[in-house]
């Protein structure tokens, strides 16, 4: 595979067309320092001076040896390349022409000894190797000196190319380019002469003479010198209207029709980004789209790079375009279409086409008046040529379509905040969505802007800044700019500022192009009124994402209309569809949406109530499917426009809870924060069954701590008792029996004080569970029997069956196994009659354990197998693990050690996915250890 070394831009190595990771920036500098003298020995001290300047590391030689060793490893896939130690120092042996710097010099040398079209082609190829500033992002004195020398070489080659184009009569296409270069190099006499000649040939001799006078005055003022003899002679020839200055006559076939204008070679790309990291996958997609251009059925390749504002679409496009410009020897066209520019209107395609014709060298007199004719001429000029057309910041497909070439050979790269799906109707389009950086890549960008040492000095603050910017490259660059322009700024102080104030305020620059708030606002203002309203409303959604049904209720539009609005936001990259039917917004977009909604409190409150109603009613219905015998609660009337989820099966309810768990937990806190206390405690009630079955005790405790405060504000003792019981159960699982007892004492006092016997019965049953864990079997039995009495008096058969099972367990613990069996049979009879599968699973576990203690292991086995089957069907993970442990004990007692082992191992797997008391895990491991 061919190896390519790049120094004329970011330092890089490519093998077989793919980028090779050759380490961090300092290690790449070692590589570059050797490549500049490829094939020649570079002394170690010289390498150190080149790479570190006057700031070498303490163990310089060891560090250098380490870098060289790692470079050898990285370059091992290219056997023709070696890094070796020789008597004079270190040598990198490779084909010099595999290094773009040396290839550039070789091509320029050959062009200067050739002539005509061959020289022009060689020079064009040489200039096409440049991807930006040499050794981009490296700031060391030796590299700075090399960079300046190389930029002078590049300018000389560009002036050679201009001379060749002038000799070919291409003065019209050079005027704008020469004017720009003259402003950049105002004292360059060779360049001034080229501009004067182009102006004279374009019929503008007075401007040519004025430019000479301007240069003469500048040279006198700044250098105390006069123009040189060559420029002075040109000035005299312009004054004399010398016929020899006239352009060469074109061949007849070249001047027959305007459509046969010989086009020039435009180089309109902006400079590549100085700090470019990551995006390997995206670059591979762009390379693949380019490769498809060479196929037997090649069509015009159009690639749309889309994403949220500030995500780095233009940086990606320019980085790739500079790396691949040698694939487009006939030039690169670039235009900012201002589709989402905060100020101003989107560019008119008519104006863009006219600018492209100027760049392609069409003289004003040969440009047709009608736009359709101009577009046709543009397509004709590009036919058969290899030109890259970069259309940056496009608003919509209608703006882009007139600017597309008509034939293969060229390629089009479009960036936009919109997906531009309309282009796919008539063209083969590759859509590439650019997302925010992951934390590691974001940190790499920050280190590239600030220096790795500075980021390493404040690692925690750097990590926090990365999180606060949510991986958005623009936001990271703004923060880096604030640090680099303020010598006393620290990353810690900046992270504290972002914590204490609006993130968008901290990310403000006051300049439209780089102000994060302004960039996001441009996308928002481009929305129609209805979609903008949905964008504002979505920020009221709890959790980090939302499904279509919930969005239908939140917006009041219903699922179908809401989905259409969500897709419109997705195509503008104001939302992401991270899973089918699940939509999420970038953190900084959410911050902007909150600001946009600030003046719409009535709208926000209505949306918030609708989404809370949606989750409450959906969760209530789903909970009835999980635990149909649970005492129900009465819900408040739903707001208009609320359409709860239609959930019809137990499995469907479990799946819905799993999808919406994070949103439901967040909804409890959202409701309480905005004073919707009834919603807060009822949502906590509705999600409890699922959370406890899944062993999500920390979530259960969090929602019920919030629900308890809400119920206290409402003055509802029953709701408070419910939360105290769940909080106590969580403390039991954590092994904190004292805290659990305190909570249950409060629940019991509330029940007795309010005369609510049912709440008292549930609390006493929970107290029995606590005492059993504390080892106080007498107290456990006493509480459970009190619960039996209360449930009996109330005629509450579901509760009575649960209490009978609890009493049976107390008897098992006391050694009264026959009494335990009798109580279990009473409980099972009630549960069978009620169809209470959840209750049956608990009672079968107790019954199986009682049979096991009686030595009736076959009976125990049957009970535990049925118990396991029910818990798996119910999705009760904690009880599934307990059933597996007891089933393992039964198999072990029957002598089936292998099946027992599998049961214990499966139980441990389940426990690992849950928040359980470590003692339970230790007990199960101990059982497994008994099997050897």
C-alpha cells in the first residue's frame, strides 16, 4: 500500500488512502522534523531543538527515544519506510516524493524547465498538494521559520502559475485573484506587474497605471526605494500602449462561441481549520463518495453535510476539501450561501452563478443577460472538468439546485442545518450527519486550542467544561478563546462561571459568527410559527428524550401532527431521532429553548400539565396491568389534548415502563418543582411497582422523597404513608434498619392519627418485613398477625392473602413448618380465587421453603419452579433471583449439584444488574462455594 506523508497542512500520514494514527502533536513534530530532511541523518540535539525549541522536557533524550520507538510501531505497516539510528543521527528512509513538501518542490522544479501546458499542469498539481499552512497547529520557532520559508515558496509557485496563465491569455479569470493577492503582498513588484498586465489586457489601462503609482508611493514611504527596472519598463509600455502587451490570439475553435470560453482554475477554498480533531468516520464517508465518482456508471456526486449550528460542518468540509484538492486539478469553487446567517438574507443563486462565472474567467461581455443562459454557461464550463464545488451554509434545496454542475467529473459538497431531502429527487445524494463530539474528542479539541499541558493541569475543570459545552465544537472554541485572550483566566474559574450563570451568556462573544446563542437563534428563526411553538414546548418534557405519543399530548397536536413537527425539527437538526420514534435535543439547544419559552409562560404551563397528565395516566394504566390487585388511586381530570398511551398487556406495560423510566422519574421532580404536587405523588405511586420489581431502589427512593414533600404540602396522610413505606423498604435493602424503623413509625403514626385502617394494615405488614430482617421473629409475627386482623376486618382479601403469607414465613423462621404450610395454603386459595399471580409467586416461594425445611424436596422443587416461572412472566427481577437461589437449594438437596450451580450463577447474574444489599450476594456466593 502506498504511503503518503503530509506536511503542507496538518501533519498526517496516510497508508492506502487511510489516515494512520502517529500519535499526539509532539510526536508528529518529531516525524515532521525527520521528513523535512528525509533520507538524511538529523542529530538528536538538532531534533530536540526543532521539536521543543528552548523548552525541552526534563528527560529530553528518553522522551525523544520513546517518541521514535512509537513512530516505528505506527509506521510498521509501511515496510518501505524505516526510522533508524545512524552515526550522524536519526534517519527516516522513504521515497522523498511520498512527502508532499518534497513532491511540491520537485513539481515546481520540473515546471520551471518545461513550458506551455505541461508547465501549467505541473504547477497546478504542485499547488494542489497544499492543504493549508504547513505544520498547522505547531507553534515552535524552528517550525515557524520553516513555515514562513515554505509560504514564500508557495507564493513564488503561485506567481509562476499566474505567468503561465497570462501567457495563455487567461487575464480575465485572474483579475479577482490578483487583486486579493496584491492586497496581501502590497510590496511585491512581480505581483504588481502581473496585476498591471491583467488590467491592461482587460481594457483597464488607467487602473493599471494607478496601481503602479500606488506601489511607487508605498515603496518610497516604507522602504525609501523606487520600483525596479522590470516594473518601470512595464509602466512605460502601458503608457505607450505597446501592442506587444496584448493578449495572445486564441485559436479559432476557442473563440467561436461564448460557451467555448477557456475557463481558468479557481482556488476559492477558505483556509482549513487550524485545530481539527476526530471525524475519522465522517472523512471516510466523504472519501467513499468521492471514490464512487470513478465507477463505470458514475453520476455527479453530491454530499450533504448536515447538523446543528456550531457542530463543525464547515470545518469538516474545508479540512476534507484541502486534503483532497489534488483530485480536482481544475479548481475549487466555494461560496457561503448565508442560509442561516444571523444577519442578512440567504444568497440569491443568480448572484452566486455570476460570481462563479467571474471566477471561471468569463469576461463580462461574454456573460449572457438571462439567468437560465448564465446557468447553462456555468454547466458548460464545468463539463469534462474536475472541479470541486463547495456550497456552504445552504438554506434549502431550491437554493442549491441551480448551482449543481450537469455532468460527472465534478463533485459537490454542501453544508446545511437542513437535511435538504429535496435534492434526492433528481440527484444521487450522500447525506452525512455531523454530531457533537464525544467527551474524549472534545477534550482533544480543547487541548489542541489550549495546549495539552494546560488541560492536564486542571483535569477536573477541563472535564466539566467539556460536559457544559455538550461536545459542541463552537462552544469549546469560544471557551478556549476566552482563556487564550485572558492571561489570568483558568479553566476552573470558567467552569464555575458556567455553573453559576446561563451557559449561553458564558458562551457569548458578541460576534454573530461565533456567538453560540446567535448561531442557535438563526436556526430557530428559520422555523415556521407552528414548528417554533413545538420547539419551545418540547423543553417542558421531563427527561432527556420524548416519544411520539408523549409529544402528541405535550403539544396538544396528537401523535400524527406532532410527528410531522418533530420531523421538521429533525431535518433542521434542532432535534435528533436517536432511536425510532424517540427524539432528543442537544443540551445547549435545550438551554436556548428555555430562553425562547421565557416569555410564553401560559403556553409553557399548559404544555407541562399536558405532558404530566400523559405520563400519569399512561403509568397508572400500565401499573394496573402489572399489579391489578393493588389499591387504586383516583386521578384528577386530564387536560384537553391529552392522549395517554394505549397499553393492553403485561409485557407491553413492562416494555413501556422500561422505555419511559428516566422520563417518569424526571416527571416526578418536574411536577414538584412547578407546584403540581398531586401529579408528583401520584406519578411516584404509579412508577413504584416497576422500579421495585427491577431493583431500582435509588430511583424509588428519589421519587418518593420528592413525593413525600409534595404530599406533606397537600396535607394527605395516606400519600405520605405510602412514600414512607417505600422509603423504608429501600432502607431495608440498604441494611439501614434504624432509618427504616423511623420511617415506618412515622407512617404508622399518620395512619393511626387519621383513622385510615388500610394504610395502617399495609404499614404493619411492612414493619413485619423489617423485623424479620432485624432477626426479631416475635415482633415480626406480632406485626403480621395485626395486619391479618386489620385486612380481615376491612374485607380486603388481597391484603389478607399477603399477610397470611407473611405469617407463614414467620412460622418457617420459627421452625413451625407445618403451620407455615397451612397458612400458605390459605393464602394460595385466596390468591387463586382472585387471580393474583404476583401474590401467588410470593406464597409459592414461602411454601417451597417450608417443604424444603420439612425434607420434602420434590414438593419444594415444584413450588420454586412455578415461583420462578411466575416471576419471570411478571418481570420481577429481584424475586426471580430469590427464586433461583431457593430452586438451587432444592436441587442441591436432591443431589443435582450441576443444576444447583447453574441456578446460583443465574441468580448472581440477576443480582449484578440490580441495587441489592451486598449481604444477599455474599450469601449466594457462599452457597455456590459449597459446591466446590
